[in-house]
C-alpha cells in the first residue's frame, strides 16, 4: 500500500510539511508505522495549486522520495495553500511515472491508498465503464487511476461524494459478481483547488489508517511551542495516512466508512455508503 498527505489552509512552503515533522511523509517512505509495508519506495508524486492557473501542477517520479534531490530542491521553493503528496508501494502494477499519484484531470487531483482486490480480473470490466470520451486519457495500469476516471464518469464535477459512492458501488457489484468477497479498500483524497474531500472505506469495514489534524487553535493551546502553527488559520487542516508526530490532541482518526469535505466553515465527517450502479 502507500502513504499520503493532503494539506489545505494557509499557504506554506512544501518542505515544512514534507520534511520537517518528526514523522514526515519522507520518513514514512522509509519507516511507515501503520501501513501494510514499512517501506514505500516505488515512486512518489506531489501536486499543488498556485495562483497563475486553474489546473494544479504535478511532479511524479519512479525513484524513492527519501533520496530525490530534485524533490528536496523544489519543496524548499514551492509555496501553496493546497497540495497533495504521495509515496507509493506498488500492489502489483508497474513502477512507472504514469502509475504514480496524484492523478490529474483538468482542475481535479486524486490520490489513493488501498486496492481493488483481484484488479487483474476486474480491470477490463471497470475500464470499459469509463466514459468513452475519457478512455484515451488513461495512461497507466493502476486500479487507482481507473477509480479516478470512474468517479469523473459518474459526475465528479457535480457531486463529489455521490460520484465516489457510485464508483465504489460499481467496484463492489462487479467484484461480487466475480466471486470477490471484499472488492474494495480505499482512502482517497480529491480536490478541485478550492475544497478537499477525504474518504475512508473498505468492503471489509477495516480500512487503512487515516487521520485529520485538529483545529489550529486547539493544537496551539495544547502545544504552544509548535513553530509551524503560529501563523496558520483556524481552518488549516492536514489529512494523512498516519500522523506526522505524536503530540497528544493533535490528530483525530477519520471514522470508518466516512467522508469529509474541508472548506471554509466546516470540516465535518459524514457516513459514506457505496451507491449501487
């Protein structure tokens, strides 16, 4: 499986979150504590929204994140109010740039940790369910990318939770028809550059780990020495596969079978139920 981080809030230099925390995503690429694998070295990706374009910038590479000098150089000089970062542990698909997260289509970014069980058996049926107008845009061979394009097919532009629910419902239906007992395992982040949605779900109801940071005021009160928190807004949030540090009260586990939207004024998590298709 993989590890990922999604950030939304006050504009920050990417390196402050990718490298500086005690258990940063770069540290997790070598020393994951909650993932299926300890090492996540089968590629990485970072995507971010800036002020000049409507679409996000994305960089991806097949090498491990922990020793990539170009990533370190870029992270020290890129500032963004919303970015994704992902370190990959392949579940069987090839180690190539087109299989690294995050995936991008127009203004949308998407990244995933988990798997479609027996994807090699379901891949054809799932891929053929992608809108024919989008099919040529599929570049890689991962279940994660197919999930993204299925969500777009099912109306991501109009209704993010509904589109993801229909995507999950299709995977479960086709999986069950093929004799797969537990077809889907996912933690997903998706953004349009203004809002950030996070999903935690599995057919087994035993999903991979996912955490959301507490409000900045809460953490500042508990831990006044945290340098990073001094200038960020109350609405600033991190959603992570595993906590970046062990400070009490800093992280809340995202509930099983739930989704949340992080935007000005709210970051509530609501029940997530796949929708039959």
